[in-house]
């Protein structure tokens, strides 16, 4: 069974999250439940397409038990599908269509886990919630620069086009329409006017259309598909060249590869 289009999905998500917090409390082996993303501090963007992202903080020595035994989730409602996608957690689909991505941590692990700010859904009375302050990986000084991002974008285009000449079409697509696009989006964030929307510190493509409306109409030109790698590369290069100081030698070589076909 899936949730109907007319159902109040955001309210159901919050109710399920609260139920998970209560289930953790009842185990007597957990410290806290931290809601993340749209069920964390960004609840203004909670909608019918949202899922439940959360951290379960458990008492020392109990992490393996919470990873092995999912009854703290299945006791709430039936599961349709789940699998362990990291050492720390699962992707989990309830039979009613509520989808969860979560991780289980013990308190001393949190200092080394990058995450954005969250909202405490439940915590034990004796738990110090100050350790739930977010840790964000700070990019190195080099990779924060325009020169590094631009160099990566241009060389990814070049490598992708060279792969294309070998007949490695899928690999070319990855370099051109994925890796180079990621770098281009980072660069765009430095020059395009920004609207009011939540940026994702871990995924530059998230809400990019809402963050930079001026960029949205040209994004389809960057990702034209498996059979249009040259066209995509040329569009990306044209955008970069219109806003940044593109090395003329790299520009010339990329354009030549965009034209050349066996």
C-alpha cells in the first residue's frame, strides 16, 4: 500500500518520526533521535516527496544490536523493503510508502561524522545534546578556489571527450555530464544571483533550480544524454567561457574534440 495523493504526507512523516523516537525511548538503550534535512531544521521544505532522514544515537555497546535487529522500526509499522547501505545504517521503506535513510551512532563517533544541522526529536533526560552540533567538512584551501574548480571542469570535459574518441561513451558521459557539471555548478554559485532556498552542503545539485533560477533554463544543455556528449561539453564550455577566464589552449582543444567525429 502507498500513501494516497490526498493524504497529509508531511503530517504522517512527522508522526512516524515521533513514533520512532518513542520506540527508541522504549528500548532503554538509546540516547536520542536527530531529525535531518526536511525533518530537521529545514521543515519549511517538508512536502509530499520528502522522506525521513535521521540519526539514532544509542548507548555505548548497543550499536551492533540496533543494526542487526530492526524491531525498533518494524514494531511501529510493517516494512516493505530495506537493506544495509552503509556500516552505520539502512535505507528502509515502510509498507505505507514512508521511506527512511538513517544511521546509528554511539556518542563518541559523532565528532568525526560530517552532517548538517538537525533537530532533536527525542532525547533521554540525562543526555547532553550539545554533542549533536553539526560537523561540516571544510573544503581545502585549494579546492575552494575558482581556479581549481575551473581547472577540474575543463579537464573533465577534455578527459570525457578523449574517452568518447575511444568509444567509451558511458565513461565520457560521466566525465562530461556528471563530474564537469558538478564543478560548473560550484562555479555558478559564485557568480549567479541566489534566491531564497536551502543549499545542501553535501550535494551541490540539490535544489539548484530553486537556488539559481537564472541557471535553470540552461541546465538541460549541460546534460543532453548518452548520445550527445559533444553537444553537452560544448554547452558547458560556452557557459564557463562566458563567465570565467578559460585558458585558450584548453578551450581550443575541447572545441576541436567537440567537432571531431570518426
